[in-house]
C-alpha cells in the first residue's frame, strides 16, 4: 500500500510541476516579448543582431560540461529516490568541484585562443572595432563561465522532483534583465553593447544565486562540503554524462548555428527578424519539453 501511495504522490507532484512550469513559461515568454522591443530600442536593429550572434556563440559553453550536469541529475535522482542523503551530498559536492574544474579549463583554453580571434570577421560586421567587440565577448564569456557553475542548481531541482523551479529561473533572469535595461535606457551609455552584456551577465548570476540559496535553505542536509568530495564519483557521473554530451553536440549543431550562418551569409541585421520569428515558433518544442522534463527525473 505504501508503494501505491508513493506512486500516487509522485504522479500528483509531476502534474503539479508540469502545470506550474506551463505558467512560469508563459510568464517568461511574456517577459521576453517585453525584453525584445526594449533591446532593439536600446541597441537598434543591426546592433541587436550582433548581440544575438555573440550570445549564440558564447552560449555554446553551456554544452561543454561533457554531460556532467545531466549525469549528475540522473545519479542524484537515484540517491534521492533511495533516501540516501549522504550519497546525495557526495554527488552534489563532487558535481560542483568537477564542473568548476571544467569551467576553469574552458576559460584557460578561451584565453589561449582569444588574442588570435578576429571578431569583425567572425561576426561579419565593421560597425565596431575588433578591440571593442573583444571586450564585449570577453565580458559575456566571463559571466557565462560563472553561470556555468551556478546553474548546477537546476539539476538539483530536477533531481528533487521540483522541475518548475528550474523554469522559474528564466523568469528571474528576464525580470532582472528588464530592470537593468530600463536603467540603461535612462542612463543611455555610449558603449551600449558592452553595458548590455554586463546587464545580461548580472541578471543570470543574480537569478542563479537566489535559486541556489533557496535550494540549500530547503535542503540543508546536502550543502556541499569539502569532506564529501569523492573523485571516484566523477567517473561514475561522467560515464553516463558522455552519452548526454553526444546528444548535446547534436542539439548545438541544430539550434545554435543558424544565427551564425545568417550573420555570415546575409549580415547581422538579418539575424534580428529570424530570431524573433524563431522565438514565436519555438513554443511548440517548449510545450513538449515542459511535459517531458519532470518525467525524466
């Protein structure tokens, strides 16, 4: 009877978080449709196209955790299901240090190749100097690397059957971003693209810090600790994670190269109308993702 009751509770929980995720996604989409006109108003059409292309390029870094995030999610889900708090804490502590090491390696590699990159050619624009574009890209990469580590909180929410809170992250990012954009519109700085990249970076970091604090307030028994780091678990997480990494690479090719191709063939100005239409039609895949995500864990 207890197993049946547990199954019923899980079903109720999944339905609840699917419903909440739908609500959060609708709010997030609404906020993104407020954001797009604000960004275009702040930057102009061509500069907005440049920003979207930079964003697409830098967002690739999210995929280079070699599947550790998804591997952690699966292994942590198992530990939570078995009520093995010690194992869950080991996975979380080890996951943080492993992802931090990967982030450090990515940043080191980036710093090695960075001086040799010509961003005017990569972005197919001469609206800005290569030096200025390098500054924008560097700032964006730094914030993405920080977010790369902080976003582990999403995997923890999934593992603890709280998928909707991972979606709530987007609402927080958009809210912070709107606030920062509104302030920038009042201030009207000269280096608009640079300030926009800082604003988005801060929005991501603030949102992830708030959700991470919230998670560990709810689950104090799994707060990461140095004595719970077990590098033998990295292989365990990684062997599963590498399979997810192959899928992530496929997703990267399908969804993240379009803006770069358009920028190279037609110019950054044409990225703007494409990205707006893409956001509208991505609702279909988003609905599928909302339903499937809670079922995964």
